[in-house]
């Protein structure tokens, strides 16, 4: 259509940018005053020496009853000795949120909103100032669009060195009520976090929100899910503690400061360190928590819980459940350092190597049993064990073995006919 209009000489193509500026003309007291004055119909910026411009104290905050803004009531502030008048409209209060990330990098600087040295340090030759921005989709216009616009203006003026404010944006999904509707007071489906914390603790609330599903997905709230996460944290606690006859929690004899000789436990712990570290970087918190549940089950199944490996597990759980893990670490003793101030544990690649694998045994394509074999066991060794399994015998005795399909370290499929 545009091509036709241009060809017919009836129109001309152009790009037009629009920003809603009504937010900068609202008649209210709060918000940042514009640092400009008016005289003879012309506006003049305040000199740097008079910045920042602060709003005056007002005893009466009620509307003026006229189109004049509330600041117009402060006549001593509005009317200047040279006959000029201050602008009485205000910016939208959150105007500062369009560039707050820059000020955070250099908050004590009284000369510039951010020094060139601080900006260079934090931007580190990247295209955006902020590595990662996590926010809801409702901020797409009310904040992100304005922040990007302001940043590009500052870039064009030479005040910042990066053309973009944010390198990566992740929109977290909305948490719905238990009725799968958006939470609202009118629907009566709002969940008060204070109620959840008082009954289950802050760690359970925190952990459940991350365990509900992928960060970007819309998810309904389920109190049963909170209960399940709370039980998981209780299992973590019971790895180290047990109640005495008076109901007091004491350190169990299972936790010992000894070298871990259980290769399977060692493998699970180091798999957990590796996966949780990687999943945090990917913001895949739900799968990280699933792996920590697997690790907790491994601790509950051993006779001796080695202190070193259990402390490493607490360190990776700490960002998700800080209160519980710090309490356990403090009661266990051996160190007064906070987990939150400790280095992230490093996984041992050698510990991840599996010496044994679980193979699926099928008869005519249907699962009949599972067996554990040394890794890379040959077909003859696998067949020798598989044909002794009662469930396999049930479907192969008295039948002709037509074919055997062996996929090393995974499957043995026996094809048997009458």
C-alpha cells in the first residue's frame, strides 16, 4: 500500500516514533520537579549549581480546584526575584527508574550521574550496561521502553558508551491463583505470602516459587506444592538431625567427618554440584531443585553421611533455602563461615564417571526387568545375567530365541517366539 501511494505521488513513507508523554504532565505534587524556569514565554534550564531541584514543602496537598498543578500553591518557590516562574508540572515520579541502573554503579558521585571510570568498569566493553534484566511483561512499556529511550538519548549525547541498556531480558511468568485465574482481590484468590511464611517458613515459599516450573511459564499456585517442598526441606534437616526422647533436635551419629568411600553417593553429590551450578546460570531453577531432591534421597540411604560432601550439598542448596542451610551448617560446627560467603564448591569430573550402568531388559520390545552391570560390559556378560532374571525367564522359557539386540550400556532386547 505504501509503495502504491509513493508511486502515485499520493503519499510518502516515513518512520515515526511515539512515546506517551502524558505521564510528564500529570497534575500532582510528588515526582521530580522539572529544573526549568519560564520568562517571557521562553524556558531556561537551571544552572548546574542549583541542581538538584527539590520540591518545596507543602502544608496543603489537596487539588487546587483549577487546571494549575499543586506546586502552584508554593508561590514563594514558584516566583523568582528576576520575575521568572518555575515549571509547576512534575515528572512521573518514576522518571528516575529510567536510568537508576546507571546511578547504582556510582551512587556517591556528586559531579556526574556516573563517572566514565565506573561506567567503563561495569560495562566492560559489552553492548549493554546490564547483563541480565528479569521482569514481568507488564514492564515492557511502562519501564523498558522508556529506559531504552533514555539510554539511547544519553548515548547519542555522549554521556554513556553503550548503545543499549540491557544485554538480556527474561520475562518471568505470572503466578495465577489456585483457580487458574489472575490473582485479584475481586476474585478472592490472592495468596498472602505472609500467611505462607508463617505456616511453612520463608525457605519453603522461596523454594516452591522456583520449583513450580520454568521461569518464563504462567503457573497456578498450589498449596499442596508448598507442602511438598516443605517436606523436602524437612528431609534435608533429618539427614543431619534426629529428635531425642524430649523432642529436642540433636546431631545424628550418621554425620561423620570421614572420607567418602561410597562411589555412588560421591557421584550423585558431584553431579548435583555440576547441574545446580549450570542450571542457575540458565535460570532453570526447577530442574536444579529436582536434582537436589535426588541428592537428598542419596544421603538418606547411606549408613554414614560424610561431612565434607554434605556441606557441599548445603552450599548449593543455600541460594534456594538460605535460612535452613545456614542453621544446619551452624549446628554441625567445624566452621563459623557463612555458606553465603563461601566459595561455590567445585565438582570433580572423575567422580562423575559411572563404573556401573542400569540396563533395560526387554522381551519382544516390552520392558521385563532392569539389571545393573559394569559399564561397557559385553553382550555375552549381559545375556548371562539377563536370562537368569525370573521376569525374563517367565517370557523366554520354552521359546525360541530368534534375535538379540544389544545396545551397550542401555538395552538388551530379546526376540522370542513359540
